[in-house]
């Protein structure tokens, strides 16, 4: 078995795009829209009648159909994102879904329902929680381990994350979208090989509201260290990285980070920041899908994927396209 690879990716965006200015007029932003626009944000997708689970099924079905994946060939499902009964509530009825946590409805699992609805009869099921925007990175790490340690052939990873309709649309100067993303980790593939995975968690920052300023101060030096560790773990030099596939935080923050952790040849694939904003856990892999399909990334290119999640987690993957 060669190193596992990301064989296929599909995603689904909720609702219709909404402009930053429109969200500000509705009181859904903490910062002035002009500031967020300067940071590179333009529109985001906001769910209304859709539920996180519906979007998860849509993304996973698209992946299986578009790539002609036999459901019987899937050995495991790793699900992350909106948990238990809340996953089945439309975004505009999120409070009703949350009320189900106080009843036996909390045992209704989107992960096992996904296995059933997709007809994945031979797949075992796992679910991840408390990784925030790094959840899909965690799913890929688990899938990679299943392939190497247990000989799994194919692992389907799915995340779907929404903000409730009554919540705001900003997370520390980032404008957020509702979206789902699915990807297939193949134990013996040829493209998009997973070369290394590094995660650093600093539990001190568990209360992100109380420690907001400290998180911002710690973000850049820790991100620099994780990027450097990932490049080394992959057996690369800094100059070997061709593309950085980002999470969709502000372009300005990426300019600062790449100045601190210089990757002299790397280009930043940032086209989706303005188009989709921050899709929470899906960013990097939605961007990887679009970078591959656009032809920007070529076979053999070396890619660095990096993300940060509340909790607090800094994580990165090295991928050879």
C-alpha cells in the first residue's frame, strides 16, 4: 500500500449568496463591512430552509455519483460538524433542534443516518466533535490511520457546519458561510498523496471569548511552527512548496503569516475568500477541489493545507498533487 490519498472531493453551499453589506444591514456582523471587504470578503452563503444533514447528504451523494464510487467499497465513514439532533433542524429552526438535546432525540445520529441513506452497508461509522474549523483535518487524520493501521481501502469523510439563523456571521474578523464538504481517502491512490499531518492543540485557549486578544497574539507564531513542522515531516524543504491551500480567513492575515513563515516559491490559492468567505471546517478542501478542477494545481505539485480552529487547534497537511 502506498501512502493514502485524497481521491475525490465534493461540496455543497447552502442557500444563496449574501453580500457583506446586506449582512451588516441585518445586524449580523460585529465589524464594519468596509473592514471585512478590505480583508477580502465579498459574499457568503446563508442557509434558510436547509438543514446541515441535507447539505451533508448532497455533498456525499455528489462525490459518489460524480466519481462512480461503489457504495459497497466504502469501509468507513467519518462525520463531523453539527451534532446529533441539531443536524436535522433547518437553520431557521435551530432552536427547536437544540431543544432536542434534552430528550432522547440527542441519540439520533447524522453519522449513522448518512451510512444508511447512502447505502454504505459495509462501512463502520465514527464521528468527531470539538475540533471546530479543523474537523475535516481531524477526519482525514483518522481516515489515514484507518488505511495504514487497519487496511481500510476507502474512507468517506463528511462535514456540515451551519450558523443558526439567529446568530451572527462573523468570527474574529471573518465572514462565515454555511456549507458541507465530503472527501474520499483512498488507501492506495496515485494523486493527492497525504505526505504528513501535524496538529498542535493549546487547551489554555478553550474559552475563546474570554481570551480573544491572546488567541490573536498566539495565532501567528504557533501557525508558523506548525507549518515548519509539517514541511519537515513531509521530507520537504521550504522552497519545495508550490501552493498554500488556505482556510478562508482574511487575505491580510495570510499575507502576515506567509511573511513570518516564508515559503519562497509558494503561491496562495485564495480565489474563494471573496466568493464563499469562511466555510468553517470545509475551507481547505473546497479550495483544493476548485484549485484542482481549475487546472491551477498540476500533478506533482506540493501543497500545504493549514487551518486553525477554536479550542484551540492549529493543523496542517502536506499533499503531493
